[in-house]
């Protein structure tokens, strides 16, 4: 099955090229003013101006750079694609990002696996860290950009296998008046609003908002969330602009950790069965964030940008969840715990960019300074089952009734009760060099001073550590023709011993060097039509400085090269002609443990949550100005939930579809059908016994109104 799918995916791009017979009606060089005059046409036709391809991004370089001139694999999920697919979660977007898959995240957070490296912290908003563990929403998002490969030169610590950056909607002088209401299967109820206009020539405002109250096909699982994000844009003089924003976001849901496994595969049980107790598994996240962006044009190609973000996070989750099924498949063990995290993030970035011409060579120079402080309080409590024993931390219940309500929570001898302050000061410089129309290069270097003060409130132990890593990046681009680029790149990232969530620092590991991630990549990008882009990349990502017990002396720790991922990524996005929009990709990943690290993590094992083959393809076709249809297919090969490779989740192919109808100039209806064939599959996992069943066939009916 995997071989057939991979051959099909590899053949997709040439086949699609052969189908191209009509030039795109829209040109990528359209000016901003022209785009503004075409906005009413988008409202009328719905898809005549739809585009799934983006030409320029600032995320990867902090400068306005063509994607085809950026030597790195990048996938951009546009607002049009998000709307057409009725995306409501990060997992929805990740399905169309080759080389990235989504993991379960214990039912309480976004978790992405970038080229074999799982992360809950490599998420950013407008280029600034947004690393607390929670489920993000797209109500205020213009686009989602996934950068693959190590990214520390731009983003600092983390970014081991990639990052995901959300670009927010901001105030502008073009009027925006959009309201959407969605209803669907299992009481899916959601409404969004996007309102904005100019106050005068110097000020404009925009307010985006969302409210949702939805149930699930899973017993006892529901979601309640809301958000509001006002922004104010100010023209503070001829050369200075200011954008101020504030977001309040709340997400409350049931932490659902799915079903266990049995005899090496997911347990054969109805996909709605909840293991544990949904009433005792609440999770909530509240985010209050203030942002400020100041940009000043200094003239002569020089500009100064300062961006600040202060975010206050309040995250709590509690879960009663399944463990192993017994040998006779009559009982299953249940465990429980809760954790409370309070974090305050402050980050400020100042970037100076300028152009320099010397000896016939063009340079775009970026220099920057980032300062940040993260204050975190973390408290964990273990669930105890008095009916078993006063100190019993698990209970066996009947498999045909996997439920318990006799749980109390208190701290165990090893539960965390920590306070930490992490401080970052970083300086970086980058040079984008144009030697000639055919040859370009990018070189950059970042220096971080990352300090951590960590206090264990249980015993008042204080640990202090400082890391000062250098993070380089280098890329070379050759353009045989204007619309095509071939590139080679190298980048390096690091993760301190405090871990991605700043909670892993101990007295024994504080002196160890950070883990390192090296990414080598070769690729090609081709704007085959003005609105259609193809890309391909091959890469090798190595993880080193993995700490393991010394095989010759168990009292010592040594650092080893721990894993390697080699892969291929193909992508297509844009418009084949004026009526046909497309988004798709294919990824091959060979991700292995390279050094035995423990009794269950052995050399040669496949990394958890990494399919060898995965692919996705979405097509929208507009029959006329009123009617449009879409169809999509998502394939994910088999995966191991854990690096012990003892349980396997089978691969699956899922088909989705949609129908669009423009009632008039202001009203558009759309019907999205997920899992059209009602296929049984397993969407994600956290461990061998935390496996999330995929949704049965689900319908969403949306009404979009512009006024």
C-alpha cells in the first residue's frame, strides 16, 4: 500500500503540469491598490480570485522575500484555504503541510511532529514565541506558515525540526465587514466576526471575534471557546506606522486521550467510548496578550522595526486516562493527574534593515536584538484511587465499562512544584546577497545568552544555568530562469536542558550542553504559472547531544548522536486556471534512532509519530460565478505511537468534499463533508495506550455574510 501511494504521489506533479492549458487570469504583480479594488469581486464570485499560493513571506528571513528565493522548505496555509476547508484547528492545517504530522498532545494542546521531532512549543504569532501548551484558533489569523528544518537563527531556542507561525489579521484602511456562522454534526456551533474600517486618514481599527460551543462524536467530550482581538493602526507621520493589539482568548474542553492498544494495535472498540471519566478531565486555557508594532522608514532603503508582545497564560488540565489492557482483554488500567501552569511572556524584537551595493553585489542586511523574559509557575498533582488503596495511583476496571469516579488529587513525592525565570538576550545579523540575477545567497548568525533560574518549591533547591549558543544559517540559490530556483542550505538549532517547556532542568543535567539539530537541505522551487507554484526538497536532519546513561558506568551521563531523519517533500499550490485551485503535497520520511538510549529506545527503531509516506491533495473547481465544488484526499502511512515500536497504527486514506454557493453579492453558503466514505481510522496518538480515533463522517454548514 505504501509503495503504491508513494508512486502515485511522485507522479502527481508531472501529471498536473500536463493538465495546464490555460494561463491564470490574475497576475502575482498586482499592486496593493489593485487588490483593494478587486475585493468586492471576491465577495461576489467567491472563488474567482481565490488563491492558495503566496509569493512573499517575511517569516523565514524577517524581510520581504519571495518564497522561491528563500532556501528553505515552507508551506503557507492561506486564509482562502482555511475558509474553503472550514478549518477550526491546528491539526486541520497540518494535514496539508508535507513533512509535518500532528500528535495527540494528551488531549490538551497542539503538538506537531516536524521531520521526526515532536514539539509543543515551536509555535509563534507574528514571529514572536507563543509556547504555552494549548489549542490555538484561527479566527484572527490571516495565514499559517510552516517552516521546515532548524530555525534558531531567526527564532532562537527550539525550532529543532521546524516552526509554525501564525500571521494575524490587523487593522487596515480597507473596510472589512464579515460575519460567519457554522453548524454541523454533534452540535458543532460556531460564529466569527471580522469588522474594520478607517477612522480617518491617520487611524484605522479592526475587531475579530469568535464564539464556539460544540460537542463531539466522543462520549462526554465538548468544547467551549471564545476570543476577541481588536487592533488599532496609526499613521504617526509620513514615515512611521504603529499597530497596537490586544487578544483575550479562552478555551475550555474535555481532555480526551482516546483508547488503549491491545496485542500491538488499537483496541477494537466503538470510536465513541471514553476511557476514564470525562467529567473529571477538564482542560482550560486563558490567554491575554498585548502587542505593539512600530515601523519607521529611515530613507535610502533603511528601515527600523520594533515588535513587542506581552502574554499572560493560565493553563490547567486534569485527566483520567487509559493504560494497558490485560492479557485476556477483560480489564484496563486507569490513571490520573492534573497540572497547572502560569506563565508570563515578554519579548521585544528590534530589527534594522538596509540595502548596500558594493562592487556590483547587492546586499540586504538585517541586524537585530531580541530580549525576553518568561516567568513560569508549575504545579502537578497525582490522582489516587482510595477504593484500591490509600496510595494507589491506578485502578483496573472492566473493559466493557472503562469508567471510574473515585479519584482524589494530591502531590506525590516526585510531582513538580516549580518556579522559574528564563531570560534571553540575543543579537543576530543576516545578509541576503545578490551576486547576479542568477546567483543569490543568504548567510546569518545568531548569538543567544539564555539564562535560567529554577526553584523547586518542595525543597527550596535553586538551580541556575546559562547557555550561550551560536546558531548559523547559510543558503545558496541558483536561478536558471527568473521563475525557478535551485537551492542548498544549512542551519543549526538548539534546545537547552530546561527543555521546550522550561521544566526539565535538574542538578544532574544543568552542566550538559544543549541538544543540537543540524539540517542539510537541497531543493527546487518553480512558479510554473503566475499563480501556481511547485517545490521539492530533500534533507537530512541530525539530532545530537542526546543525554544517555554511560553503558560502562551507570552513574555517569554521556552525550551521543541520537537520531537522524532523511526525507523528501513535494508541494503544489495555487491555481491551474481561473476556475481550478489546488493545494497538495507528499512527504517521504526515514526517521531512525541512531544510538541505543534505553531499554525501550534502541538503535534502528523508527521515531514515534512519523509515517514513511504521507500525502494530501485538495482541489476546488468553480463551475460558474455561483457554484463551486471541492474534493480532497489525505493519506497517512502507518506510524508507531512510541519509539519502542511495539504498537502500530495502520495507515489510512480519508476523502473530504465541499460545495459552495454564492447566493448574491453578500451571502455565500458552503457545505463541508469530512470523511466522506465514513472510514474507520486513527487520527493521532500520544503513546501506545493513548490513541485518538478519527472522526466518522461529519458535516459542517457555513453561512458567510459580507455587508
